[in-house]
């Protein structure tokens, strides 16, 4: 039986507040609260974020400490040795560790959200679960999908899994940007099986031992932010994998990958919500002590507007994580679309929040925390957060790709709004927030009509109107978060209602602008200009500057065969 979906209903023109309200219990029992308390104490006492930032590496003892706390297996059922705690607890744990240092959130998230645990729980056999899931309590895993010529298009994959004739496979290929790949014990590898008489072939998922012959970490990548991130290039050369290590049937690898990403996409909103909450704290404290023109800067309207935006959006991000997480735990709703909308909205708004925080902090926002501390001031790592959060709009599905994915799903749904149906009035106990929900419901119905108008205007070519679909999806994301904010505020009561009201007012302004842009825009002109840029018509404009790029191909051509350099894989003691 198909589970109801708030996101799908929204894209059909129906704002089903009743699907989200009442909000399920958070499911945090005494064990969960005790674990979160131990994790907070450990991160406070044992994690030196500045050391990680300086050395670009998480100390082994920190990894060991997280392992001993059970942080590698927060949601893993107790029958396999995990803590057996809720998704909400996992999200709150990510908020704690990511504010100790951003790389810790990636370490745990890459292992539990998109690493081996989730694919095995969803697609693994009982034998695979009994053998491998207990290892995930103390051993790290990674997920190897991306390749040098693969972004959001997995059908360009070159890594192969050739049947060996004895029921096994031989894996060959190169995987790029494998998070945890440099220190993982187990790697989920996506590879193409050629079709044959014995099977359909296609993209498939395999569990590979990181120390197996033929597995080599060729390069540890370095990035703008996320210092300490264990991410690198993994080469597979004639790596033998038994059939018992294939997850799911041949050809089901894409489903495995997408299902893993669905759950992983709620990890990013949790990290973004944590960053927003910290940003609010810094904005409040700094804006009260920094004086300009005889008044604290927070009293000046230009800064006050930024503070209000940060506060309202921080509340909305937490609301979205809580509402999405609680319903995902309850399992009554299909939260696939909500997870995509949450990841899109959170990564975009968190980036704007830290940009506004940097503006509030001024030159001190641009200065490193170490530099400020060295000259006698509080070291506030705004520039680090600025670097760390920027990746959120790119990985786990870029913002552009997510807009296309959600927009394409909306177009494929022919059901549309019911004949003669009208947006239902929200329950009266939403009080001051009821007007926002009524407005959201009306906009939701209007959004479905915009999609219909797009189909009528462009026919099947509407799927190629990515800027149009992007605005539709952005409106849908705003409506989802508005609803989540109202539902969460009603559950909390008190001053939370003020923040939800502020967020909804701001969101409605953004929605109005997006809706205007659906039909009044420069899209066609911009596409024409872009084509002229690409055909070289404007290369004269590029003259008079130097190009500091290091020479080399735009995309590295993976050369098959054995590794030619040392294996950079390292094993953290366990």
C-alpha cells in the first residue's frame, strides 16, 4: 500500500496540514537523552576543533572516542550491537558534533546515512545483515558512487563488475570524492555488470573490504572547507568480490543509491540547522556589544533586518528537521519528497545565513579565529563556517539537480488537484499562524495551476525548462517549511509562535517574488546569451587578465590498471 506523502500532495496543489499535524513524539527516551549528554560532554572536553582545522585531520583518539560512545551506530538496531535510537536522536547528535567541528558530522553521516548501514538495512539479506551490520558498530564505511566524469548523472559510470564464472565478480574502476574512503574498513561500490545469459546486468552495489587486494587509495583530497574530511580517490583493479557481497539483485544499484541518499538528505538539514542556531547566538551577542554611531549595531535597522532573518530561519530549519525526522521515524508517511525539499531549502538558506553573519561581523567575520585570538579578541570561526557550509549546495544532490528531480516528479504525476477541490481551512487552534497556512494553501493550489500552464505552453518540452521548474520547486520548498514551522510552533507554544510568524511573513515575500518570476523573467534571453558565450562570441571580454589555473585536463581520464603509487589508506585502531 502506498504511503501518503505531504510533499507529493503539495505538488498536486493540496496543502495537507493534517498529514503533518499533530506532530509525533520525538521518541527521545532516557537512553537517548543519556547518549546525547555523553556525546556533548565528549565533544566539549575531548574535541579540539582548532587542532582539526590546523592539521586537517581528526585525531585517532577522537575517532576512537566516538566509536566507544556508540556514535557509529546510533540508529542501528540493538540486535546488531547498535544503540537502536531514533532518527531524531541521530539528527540531534549531528547537530552537536558538527558544531564541535564540521568534519565530525561528515564522518558520522557518511558512515550511517549513505555508508553501509542504510543500504544493508533496506536491501541486504538476513545473512548479510548478521555478518556485516555488527561490524559497523566499530568499523567505518564509505559509499563509492562518484567518478571523474559522473556528477548527478550515474549513467555515465565506467566502473565495471565482470562476472568471474564462479558466482563472483571482478571490479575495475576509479572512484572520486569517496567520503571516509581514506579510512574506511568497508566500502559500498557502485559498478556496472554487463548483461549476460545468467543475469540482466546493470548498475549494482557491492560491499568491498578496503584492505582487499587491488583496492588502493590513490589521493586524499583537500577542499575549500571541511578540514579533516577523509575523502579521496579509490582505485579498484581486479578486485574479486563474491556474489554474497552484492547488495540486492543485479541492476538494482541505482535504487540502492537513491534510497541511501533519501535518508542521507535529512543529515544535511540537521547540520544546517545547527549552523544557523550557532549563527544566531553569535549575531545576538556581537550585535549587542559592537557600538557604532552611539548605538549597538543591532539597534540599527540595516543590521536588525539581518538578525530577524537569521532568527526566523534558524527556527524554521530546526522545525523542518524535527517535523521531517519525527515523521520519518513514525514511518506512516513517505518522506522522500520532503527530504529533497528539506535538503534544498536548508543548504540554500544556511549559506545565506552565514553570509549575513559575516556581514554583521564585518572584517572580524573575514578574519580567522586563530588570528583574532592571537591579537587578544575572541576567536569566532565565522570564516570557517563560511567555507564549510558552501559545499552543502553541491553534494548529496546539488541544488540545481534537486530542483530538476523534484520538478520532473511533479510533471510525471498526472493526478493533479481534484476537480472542484479547494484548499481546506487550517484548524482554528493555529491562532495567529492560521492566516499563513491559509495563504500557503491558496498558493499551493495556484502552484499546481502554474505547472498545468507550463504543460500547455511547452508540452513535453516543459521538462527542459529548468529555470521555470526550479522556481516551482523553490515555492514548494517554502510552502513545506512554512507548514513545518507552524506545526512545530504549535507543538512548542510560547515565543516559538513569534518566530514562526516572522518566518512565514518573510517566506511569503520570497514566494511572491518567485511566483512573479515564473512568467516575467529573462530566461529565454539568458539562454541565448549563454549560447553566445559558449560559441566564443565574447572571448574578447576575457582578455587583459591572467589565468592562475594549474595546467591539466578539465576532467581526469581514469587510466585502467593497477595503482602506480603508494596506498594512502590508513586504518584507525579499533
